[in-house]
C-alpha cells in the first residue's frame, strides 16, 4: 500500500501541475509574441529572436485576462527579490496543498521516497542569456553549500534523521536528491517555503569568477582590492546577492531585472528578455515593462503618495497599519484605488503572541513562568476582543495559535481558537491567588514567589507589525488589573532576538508566523529546529545537541520534536496533517506561546491597488510573487499607461 500511495501522489501532483501550468500542449515557436521594446532590440541585432530566448517547453500561465504590453507601475511594498526571483516549485492557490511545477517542469519520487528527481526545462536561460542547467544546482551544492568557508554549518532543510541529503547530476537537465531514509515531505517543503527552492541553484557561469576553485589567486586579489573586500568570501557573498540588494549585475530568473544602481532614490526594474513564461496565447511575460520602487522617507510620506494615487500597489501594514486604515478607505475615490484582501499565506497567523521565558535566570521568575496556571492567568487577563476592536478596527478574532481557517486546515476548530481565550479577570485573579501570589506591595501589585517585588518586562518588536507596541500597552493595563506590574520595552528585531537567545527576557511579544504555513512541512516556528526557537531556546538547544547544551525540556516538547521527524518522513499528506494538528495542540494546551488574536476568515491584511492595474488576484497571498499573486501577469491598459 505504501508504494502504491507514493506513486499515486506523484502522478496526481504531476498531472494536476502539468494541466494547470504547462497547458494542454506545448505552444509552437511560431506562436510566440514579445513586448514591442524587445522587438526593437531583436530588429537591431542586439537580442536573439523570442523563440531562441524561450525554453523548449515554457511555463504557460492562464491569467484571468490576456494582458497588453507596456507601462510602468510603482510600489512601496516589494522586496527586490519579488521582482527578480523565481522558485523551483509553487503551490496551488488557495490552499497551498499540492506542489506545482515552476522552474522545474516535473519531478519524480521513488517508491520509498528516498530519491527525488527534478527535470529542468531545455533551453531555459538566465537574464543575461546564459543557459540554466543542472550545473547551476551542482555549483550551489558542491562549491557553496559544501564549502566550509562559505557555509560553516550545512542547512537542515534537506536533512532527515540527522543525515543530510545528497544532490547529484544525472545529466544537463536532471538533478537528484538522495536521502538515507524516507523523506515524504521534501517536495511539499520546497513548495511551501519558496526560498528553499530558490536556494538550490546559482548562476554558475557568472559566479565562478569570484570563487577560488575557478579563479586564480591573483584574479581574486585584484577583484577584492577593486571592491574593498577583506576576504574572498565577502566578495563572493556580495556578488551572489541572495536578496537583490547589493549586486545589480547578478543574472536572475525572475520577470524583471535591476536596471539602475542599487540604493537609487527610485529603484527601477525592467523586464527580463529571457523570462521563460508565456500566457495561453504565446505572449512572453511579463506584460509590464517596468517597476519603480521609490525610496521610503517615512510612513507619512508613503501614506500621502498612496492616497494621492501615486503608488500602484502597497500593503496597509507598510503605511502605518490599521491606524491609518480609515484614511486609506476614505480616499479610495480621490486616489482612484481599491483595497483587496491579503490572505494568511506565509505571514502572521497570530498577532501579539506572548512568549514566556521558561528558562529565566532569575529562580523566582523561572518557577513562576513554568507554572501553567500562571500562563493561564496571563491568557484570560487579556481582553482580546477589545484589542481587536481598538487596535485593528475589528479585523480579527480572539485566538490561540492555529492554522488557517477553512479547508484544508480548519483552524477555526474550538480546540485551537478558544483555549483560555475568554476575557475573565476574575478567573485570572483566582489562578494567581491559587499559585501563591497573594501578597501585594503598597501599590497593589503582587509580589513574586520569593516575596520580592515582581516587575515583568514585555519586550516587543517595534516595527512589524506596526501595532505591536500598542497591543503591549493594552496588555500592561489588563495585567495591572489583576495585580501584575509590567513595563513595555519596544525595540527593533535584532536586539530583541539577542535578549531572547541569551534567555534574558521575561515575556517576548511578536507575531507567530504561519498561516497556511503553520500546517506545513516547512514550519520552523512550530518545531524546535534551531537554537533560536523563540518558544523556548534552551529546550531547543538541549534537543539539538543531544543534551550537551541548554536545558532538558518536558515530555510534551520531546513529543513535539518526535512529531517533527515523523511528519517530515510521512508521505501521506492527510496523515501528516493529523500529526501537525497534534503538534499545534501541544503548543496551545501548554500556552507556549500564548496567542492573542488570529486572522478572520483567512485574511490578515489589506492591500491597496490602483484601479488601472488589472489581473490582480483577490485575495492575494502574502508571498504573492511565488503563489497566487503571479505579478508577471498583471497589466495596465494602453489608455492608462
């Protein structure tokens, strides 16, 4: 049965993927069309004909409408790699359940899921015209990933049972991963976490000139001197430029390429002439010629640009969050824009989540924070509905951490959403009294278990999401009402993570990422996969070092770790989802972390889109570049360009 199930899964995935993405048959080269700006370059002999720039089997997209070429759009919202990157696989949207072809045209999994073979597109090219082949994968694997100077510690996403998988080249268009044991979730994890797929290849023909295995010592020394680099690793990392923020010359596979100096007042991206996707009528994508990203000078300026209709696409979160929601809504007609929904995608599944430090260096706080009744008291002391109503204009529902609502994850189930989420200060006081926190100081605040004054610091990330510090201020009021004295300390992400990893925090407040991703093979928030696991770093260190570092976790965390291994190996997705359910309930039932509010109906944010921009999906997911957004199919009508 097991072998049959694996084969059926592979066939189903390939058939569905081919039907949706590759079309019913490959388009004939004679049917291909290209943007007028590229046609001019072909006529001048500066660019090969379109049929020579596309792969033998291009990716065929079926957009809501066949678009028109031309125009430029502006955004405040997109990181550079959204324009320049593409991913190995994608997923069906909505739902994020079935992996789909993207860069790879197909894949094959052997009977026991110890081998995964990827098949590339013949004739596919990087943005500079260089061929994209298996050598680009092997360069990443052999010369970057296995190079101890560039990668001192191998990544864990391609490891199972403590052993890393091995990549090999079958031929120029075929690469294979081999694992020591069944790794049933490997393909799913690549689709669910786009960066993992993108990480597996690099433009070898370009980057070899910066690598000592291919360039001479004198050549590297000259390049280092010219660029002011201290080591060849610094030179290589800059030229590799994983996120498109340092090196505009790096070849890419995405719809657009960087067209001006990095850091310009307006960053410009122009169409990639070798982009390997077409629509159903053979039009090479993207439709839009150019994307402009003006440098932000602050939330207020960005907001003014948006309500004036000067920005074609942005997210509410980057222009002040819901505090500016009314202004945005009131100016829709004047700014000639509309608002659309942003689904959970890979984004926040729970906002204002409280991570209590159970490994605190202060013995009294450690004893207190490890007491489940104390965490229950924290939870019911919070007026979640008021937080949603005041801080988020009613957009959201009180909830513990949970997967996305509705099919296929059904995160709206009461066992996920409702565990100790009621607002009940009376119960909070009973619980706090019951654990011995009955003595109070002259101001009415409870003393700690050691009889000393108890001051709890709420460390909160200050910039994402923008409302987090305000949520923490409301928490302070609710906790004071049950006798707990707190102080709110907002700070940027990096210094807070330093405090958390050093186990010097009391309660750390952030978003608990996940959404659809929470119920996935790729989730690193749910499972203790790194020493920086925010839920309990010391427990994760113990698990990851076989007890040599950190602190021994309780049995439920050990079970959580076991579930991670079981789910990672499991081929059957239904069985895997059941394991994820068990894992999430372990977190919920132990209130680690304590959830505050979750997204309503699968929606966690709002995007602002000018009315001239067409083919924009509603809702659109957080990682719109790789999934349901398909921004390469967006277009602007000719009379509005």
